[in-house]
C-alpha cells in the first residue's frame, strides 16, 4: 500500500457515500456505495477478511481512491448506479450480479394514484425515480416512507370498502372517500419532494402548517402534522431519498475534466441533452434530458412534437431549441448551464441559431458527433474555449473544420463517458416517444378505413381493448357490449379480412 493511499484511508469520513477505487494510471476500476465510508472502504485492506479471487484481484490493483459524501444511504445507492453506468469500471462488470435496476413509479395524474416499483420505466405518463441497484433497499425505504405519507400500491378490481391498510394508517382510503383525491395528491407531492431530496423544504412546510392549525384551534389537525413531522425526522436517521442535496460536484471526475477542457468558469449544475427521432419525416419528435450535477434527473425530462413533419434534422433541432428557450419555458424550467446536441456541425449550428434568436447567447452549446464520438465546438459561438494543455494531458487532439473545432478525446476518459451517457439517454427517450406516436398513428389509420366507425367509437375501442390486436382477439359478445351489435359485426368482418 502506497503512502497516498494510507493517507486517504486515514481521512475517510464516517458518512454515507460513494467511493472510487483507481489503478496506478488514475483510471476508475471500481465504484461502490457505503453507509459508513470509513468502515466499508477500510474493509478492502483488512487481511483477515475472507475474499473471493475477483475481489483479491481488485485490491491488488488499487493504487488510489476517492469518494463523494452524500446525505443518506439511498442517495449513495442511486449515485452508485449512476456512476457505474457512466464509467463502466471493469471490476463492477466482473463483480456485478444479475439483478436488474429498479425504479419508483408514481402515477400521480390518474384517478387512483398508486406508488410501486418496476424494473422497466414506460412512457405511460407516470413519474419515475431512479434507477437503484437494490430492489430490496428501495422497497424497504418505501415501506418506511408509507408510514409518513400514506399511499395506495394497487387498485383492487371491484373494491368498494377501505382496505386494512387504511385502518393501519398506510393507505388514503379512496374507495370509501376517506381522503379526497386532491388531499391525496397533496400528500403525494410531499412524498415526491422527499424522493427528490427536498427534505428540508417539507420539514419547514409541516412546521408552518402545524403552527397555523394550532393558532386556528384546529388541534386534531395540528397533532396529525406534529406526528408526521416527528416521523419524518426519525426517518431521516434511517434512509432519505436525495440525489442532489449536499452533493459535492467538484468530486465528480467527469465534470472536472469537462470544466477544465472547455475552460468553463463554473461547474455545469444542469446539463441538457437533445436528440431528434422520426421515420422519413413522419412522427417527428425531440427529447430533452436533464443531468443535475452530473446525474440523470428523470423528473425534468421533456419531449417535443414538432409542429411540422419535416425530414430535416437541422430544421427540427432549430424548432426544438427555439421552443425550449421561449419565455414560458425559461420561467417554468430555468436555464441550462450547458447544452449537448446529439449531432455534428449542422445540428449544432441550427441549435446555436435558435439560442441566439431567443436572446440566450450566454448558454454554452456543444455537440457530440456519433461516428467518431467527436466533441463539436463552434469557434466563435459555442461559448466555450478549448484548453489545449488539458486536451494534451487527456491524450486527445483537435482539428479545424470550417467554423468548427472537432475534438477527439480517448473514449476511456471520464468526460467522454459522461457525454455518451447524456447522448444515449436523449436518444433512448426520443426513440421511445417516436415509437409511441407511430403505433398510435398506425392503429388509428386501420380503424379509419372501417366505414361507420367514427372518432368516438375509435376512442372507445382503444380505451377498452388497447389495440387493433386486442380488438381482434375479443369475443363478439364483448364487442356488442362495447359498441352495439351492428358495429360489432362490421368490426369482426373487417378485422377478419
């Protein structure tokens, strides 16, 4: 063990966090999480511990380490997942198990909102939080949070009476109207705020509401708020959801490299990534993904459907950024610290033109070209300055092309992995939205061809049976109940043909 490693082991804090093991060249070879960093990291270097051969090989390569202190165990869980996906350390690949990532799903806008976990986020209008590596940890945390913010986990078919969970204080009791839907959603808003790391804001809000109720002599309500406040503070000692609060982004290796390479004055708190998806100019959509402090922030993702179907990505990118930077959206979403465009010179130039037209020329814009993974910078308009010395240190080189600088950085560097992660996420989000629109259009066009089936009937059929395939599979009796005998016979005839 070298002297640098010994000194860092002595300085490890007794806090939850994420740690990075690095080899002799400074490359991250393993990312892990810890409830107590000091205890967990030191375990690697205790000779008395029983270790498997893979872990022994890892320890033999560790020449340096770093860490990020966070506010809770679950925050460490989330950050571990994000950092592994970004840096892809080789020992995480070797040591990982086969468990899938988990997400928290809240269908806030439905008539019967529920909270659950899932391995696969869908573009279904629900709100997703995550990913997390440990499904059991996420479920345990939700179990604890449910005592503070009661929520339903599923809607039983035909259920008309409040469940046992309501009487245990874990469910809102919507079946019997024990809680109004508006009040239940207010409760869910507080739960979401806790998941997003706004714990302090909710504590202040509960204290304010409790004092107001007591002053109005509403002592029963004041007592309920007091109990919730105490339960929330006690929960803080066990586990709290927070991926932003108390996050020291200066320890993020990728952000540090990015700031140094582009000579940025400040760390980019909010990075937005954009991509376009369409099929030969039809169902044209764009995605906006947001990375807060280098971590994906799915609650801030947005999608755009272009006003015209146009097989011109430059035009589509220009329209998207112009809408994003409109006065309305700037007030609602704020401004990004850095924008990453999925594409080369043409896409970046179109986006910069939209930015300048909206009076936001102070926002840095760069691109990431797919073929060579080149960072694309406009010499005059990107709002960044390439640091040649840092580029040389990273083992990269740059070339000029018209008004642009094409920067080639080794794909193994941390900043390229971060930019790839943002680009891939924006591509995934755009493609998923395009696929949804394409399926809807194809389904609608098939029903349009059937005479006597109007817009209201089409809407009813899709609501009841989900798709053309679902309509074709149901019995004629079910169709009769849904749309009547004559239309049911018509549908069966056309769908059979």
